[in-house]
C-alpha cells in the first residue's frame, strides 16, 4: 500500500482527469443566459466525414492529442459529441501522470439540452528515478449518466489496485439547469455568426464533474485531507472589435481570426475562429498561471 500522500496524489490525478472535463474540455458544459448570438451548427458538425484532430499543449510543451467527432442518432433525433484524448502526459515535480486514452462523450438534443455525459480512461502514475521514470501505480475508471426530469443520474466504476480501491456505485444526483449544453468553449469544427463586438453571459453546467467531485472529496476526506470548495462564477463572453492574426499551420502563416474571450473569476478562455469560413483553429484556457491549449491540425 503506498503512503498516504501518494494515495491522495493518485486520487487527485483522477479528479484532474475527470476535471479534464473541467479544465481543458475547458469548463465545458456551459448554459447560455438566453440564446447566444453565435451558434454551433449541429447538422454541419455531424456531416463532417473526417474527424477533427488537435494537438494538446501545456504552455509551450506538446502533451498529447485529441480527436473530436459529432454523430447524429436518428433513433431519438439527438447528437453525440465524442472527445478522444491520447497519450496525455503531465509532469508535477518528480511525478508523471500518463493517460494513454481518455474518452469523453456528450449527447444533446437538437435544441441543445444535455441528455447524457460519460468518461472512460486509464492512467499510469510514474516516479522519476535518475534519468528515467518508474511506474508506481495504475488505475482505470468509467463514469456515465443521463439526465432525467432535469436531474443527472450517473454511475462510477473506479479500479485502482495499488490502493486496494474498487468502487462501483451510483453517484449522487445532480440538478441540471436548462440551457445550451454545447458552446464554442468546447472544441468544435465550426462556429457560425461570429461578429465583432458581440457580448453575452454563460453559466457553467457540468453535472458529471460535480457528481465525481463529491465522490472524490469523500474519499480524500477518509485519508485525513480536505479539498477546497471551488467557486463557480458566470463567464462573460466577448468578441473583439476587429479580427486578430493567428500564426497557424505548418508554415505558421498569419490567419485572420475572430477571438472569443470568456472571463470568469480567475479563469480566462479564448477561441480563435477563422473569419472566412468559421473554422475553429485554436482554443486555450488559463487559470492560476497554467495554460492548456488545443491547436487544430491542418
């Protein structure tokens, strides 16, 4: 059995993985306060034959890859957005967390209401020894749930042998406010109707993360530690008055883009949308000095 600090570190890494839903899926499920002036065209997203591929950066360092795809489900006239991360690698001091694969799914109605959320993945924790890294722990998890009568009801399956931890249980129900569950803060292929000077308000909705945070706080509390409460503030979204140049692509040529900026508390999120066709080229989130970014492959 590893020491208590390592136990807590492993749990926190998993909370961060689910919170990848909360940090680079960039505080993802946001509900707009009223209809936003810009839109994600679900039909257009679902009609793309080739998935969109992104490089994932932490600061200037490439730390993994992402593939996104939208599919239409004819049976109930809904849409499923899938984010599949590969080989995510994060170093914190001498500890390295590697996520070979993390898959996030969101199903929404044609009107944008949330119907399902899910996450599954596996993780390896390594410790730096000399010039190399030695594996000290591994774990895997799956979370899924659906929204019924305005409430998210989920189930978690967590297996961490090194902790002698195997959890298979229902999560606490989480109320889900009405609103758009898909916004340009998530990595999508295109965004329509972006114009200079637009401004609107969004409120964070992420019931799966909220349910998992409650579960993890309970476990960490059993180890004698506590997690701080995270403040949830509305985001103010604005579009700059004029396009900005973005160095993008293999030749790093400057491409004119509308920049959508979201500000809420100490968090800042930015999305670069190419002016001529609405393609999203880059997204980044900054919080407490940490920068996580996605850049679209050509």
